[in-house]
């Protein structure tokens, strides 16, 4: 380890806080803060699987939420894959049945993570990746028994965009011997890899589902082309503003279609006032409310800022769960519409040969399946032709129904998850758990 890393490590040791608790359902847990940079503090929460006394024989899964600005320790934990639901009742489909789970509130300023100066908020994907590597280094030093455990990074939405650069930074840190871990692969769920490919397919996707007519389809396509021009001219902030405008147009055309699951009809989105600090006249106000604000709904916010905060007992008094989320979203607006397809290509070409899994929900609009298929076709990976011609196979959930389909070639895998929207583990928990098992036990299935 070089001298810079040693100095950083010493700093982390003095600032990390670790606790172990039996928890509401007798789960072994650990949590703490990592001072990743000056004025920037990342919060993490680890659950140990209770499937075996030798928990290190089970993989370690990192879960990264989207947004940017949505909390993994809150939303991903209590609404999707953690041991308890938002009523603090046991979840039968928890991913703890298959792995140890590490939730990270990322980027800094998200969930219980915080900054003491807004200038410390991450402004691009590369900085986010560095912060995540620093966090993981500290976590694995705190629980060194996981250094040899197979490690996977699972993600959702914007979390997938962050994951690909995190994975690149992590493989480099491993190669440089700055971190010790057994990194095996990533899984990108409904991930914001190529914003333009998603935006460009919204119209046709909605049209085939009877949610647009021909004139409306033409209007959506025309506006999507404006976003394309902005991106071609590297006007990234303008493209982000236009993205929000196009969502408003589609909302007006479709009587506010649910962007997370097109079969839901919940009306216009609302945000928790305690987290939305953006003025209503701010260009990103509606976009933030739609993509991030609802994940800090009153019920979850009351849980996290009440019983969970009391349980953790390590949260600074001046930190409110989600209190800086709108700042996170606004600060990353310049980076929001940039694609990371080249980063996926780098991972596939990487000599470390980690698995790259992609999974997409049939009913998701934000990152629709047609857009995902389009960016995959743009990969320069040498194995793309073999993947394209590979046989797609169905797989069942724990019931007798088909849970989805999977296509695999070498280290790349694509899952189509049926009857699921953007939050796949919440919409199709049985199929998501089956997919998790297939990824973690690849020799068994592929």
C-alpha cells in the first residue's frame, strides 16, 4: 500500500463508527461512516446472512440505489431486498436468503450520508467511483473476514451508471494491490447506462402500448431529437433540463403514466417537503420530485428518521435522512445525461474477467427494455456477435409461472424480468430472487 493510502486509512480508522446489533429479527449487523474526502461522509450498513453459521461461505452483495440521491439503506433495504419491510415485518423474499448484504448511501449527501460543505458533493461519476472504493476499503478493513468472500455489486437505475465506473476503479485498485477483495461481478438493473437510448425509445414503447397516438408519438420523437442535438453539442445541463421537459410532455399525453411501472396509475408524483429543497420554479423541481422525491415518502422518512435512527445511534444530530438529496441531484445535473457505454466495454475487455449482468423490467418506462437492447447493440465488445446469436432461455420463479428469460455468452448476461417495472425486486420478488441465485451460482445454470 502506498503512503497516500496509509495516510487515508489512518484517517478512516479515526472516523469510522462500527456497531453490531441483534436487530429486530435477531440479524447480525454492522454499520458506520467513512470520511471519504474532506467534508464528505459515507454511511454503510451491513447485514450478515443467517443461512449458515459460516456466513463468509455466502457471497457479499453491495446494493447501490439510483436517483441520483435515493437511499440504499432506506429504499433498497426496507422497500426491496432487506430482511424487513417498511412495517418492520420479516420479508420472505429477502436477498439475505442468498447472500450477505451491504447497503451504501451513495453519493455523499444521500440518505444518512452527508457533507459539511456543499462543495464536497460529487459532481461526476468518476468522483463517485473513487468515494465508493474508499468506502469499500474501510468496510473490508472493519470486517476483514469478507476480503476473500466473492463480491458482487448489484444496482438499480442511476445506481447502475455509478456501478460501472465503480467496478472499473475497483479492478484497478485490486490490480495495484491497494485493496484486497474477491471481486466477481456486477449486475445492472434497469440502469441509466445510455440516457439517449432510453429517451429515444420512450415514444415507440408507449405507442405500442396504446398510451400515445400517432401525433403524440411524432411530438415525443421530435423533442427527443432536440435532446440528441444538445448531447451532440455537449450541452449536458441543457439536455438534462430537456429530459425533464419531455417527461412533462409525456405526462400530459398519458394522464401521468407511472414511470416506474406503466400498469400503475397513481397520479402526479409528490415529494416529501423535508427532503425537497429545490424551489418550485427550479428547472429540475418536477424531475427531482418524479425520480427521487417519492422515495423519501412520509412513511419511509418517518421510519428512517425515527425508529431506525434511534436503533443506529450513530447518526450526527444535524443529519436528517434524505435532507441533502435534492442537492445531490442538482449537483450531478451536468453529468446526468452522459452515457457510460465505454465503461461497460472496458469492463468486458478487462483482463480480470468479471461477470457483467444486465436485467430489465418489462413494465419499466424510465429505462425501458428497447432502450437497453439498443445500448447493448452499441458495445464494441468482441463477444457481442456470439451473445446476439446465443439462445434465449426461459426461467421460472418459485411458482410455476415464467419469471423471465436469460441470454448468456462468456461473461455477459441479460435477464428480461416479466411483470416488473423499474423496481424489479419489489414488483417481482420471486423472479428477482431466482435471478440472484443464477448470478451467484452461475456454474449451476450456465
